[in-house]
């Protein structure tokens, strides 16, 4: 479905169901350089199991008009305006990677607008490696390879996707290649400049689920666990053997974890 936010057209997938604001609403927020399609399985499953879903394309990503916003704080405030555009007072917020930073900032700044909070592959801070940042600034395809190569576990590089014939590395690269020039660099800069999320975590009042990978090189497990310790009402699920790209490596496990967590809404 399309919404108007800041007088710009924004797209959000609803999982094949008409959006119904009378149901519990789940907002799914993607990571740097990506779009709503990373959530395709979770979007459809939740939409067919009692929820209304908005898997949103952030500004300048996917089918949403740009430009990409330059900071985590600006993106958090944008989620408020997205909810206003959809006439939603309160929603469950789920984010992956940069999307998890946005979701965490949103939950800290807008206590009355969040139901439950789920953070997939998050850490205390997300500084981007200088080599990767420079490649993204130059719109060098090497940036896509580095990003996705570091996102997968060692097993993920060898294959093993639950859908036969699906190439996780290639699919991840192709997803980021769809972004317009400059978008990935803007996102990486926002992550780097945000710094520590510990103060934000201490303000969160919502019940919060952390879904973390034991082999995550981008947001290492100990750092994600540290953030969880700062959140008052937190639970943690660790996926052993999985890396940062949890939505590719363990999509069913992520879906089931979210369903269990959101079921008692």
C-alpha cells in the first residue's frame, strides 16, 4: 500500500492482506541499503495470523520516494509520521540491523507509540569499517560484496538456504544493488554517527525481544547482549551458527520467534 509521508509517496508491503488498523499492527524496518523485501516471509506470515503489517520501504529505498534520511533520529521521527499517515496510534516495532537502531531509538523517544519491540541483529553501536564506508561513498560494487560477505556466517557462504537453489550471497548483493546511488553511504553514515545506543536502551519501557546470531560479524553477539542488559523488560534468543543476515539464514526461526513474542498482545 502507498501512504503520503512528508508529502512524499511511501510504500509498505502488507503481506497479501488488506491493511486493517483495527488489528494489532506490526511495523517492520529494514537495514542499510535494503528494502521491505528482506521481510517477505515474516510479512506474509504475520498478515495471515492475526496482524496487520507494514513492512516499509524507508525514504529513498525500494518504492518510497527520497531522499534517504541522514540520521537514526530523523528516521525514528519519520516512523512516527508514518504511523500518523496510516492513522495508527500504537504499533509493535520490529527492526533488523540499521532498522533495529531505528526501532530502538523510536521506542526510547516515543514511549506511547510502541507496543512491543523486537530487535534483530543489533549491537551497542554500528560503526562501519572504513574500507566499506569508502566503497559505499564511491558507489563501488565492492561495497555490496563486502557488506554481504561479512553478513553471512561461514555456513551461509557455503549455501544451505531452506529454499533449494537460493543463493544467499548473490541475493543479498542484488538487493543492495537496487538502491539508488548514495543511499547505502547515507545509511552507513547514519549508523556510524549514531554512536552508542546504551542511553536509548535504558529509556525503553516496552517488552523487548533480542534475536541475535552467534557468528554475527557486523553486530557481534556480546554487544547485542550488552544492549539487552540495559533494557528493563528484555528477552534474548541466540541463533547458534547464524550470522548477521538472520532473515536469510534462519527465516523460519525468526518468524517463529516473532510469532511467539507478539502472540500475547
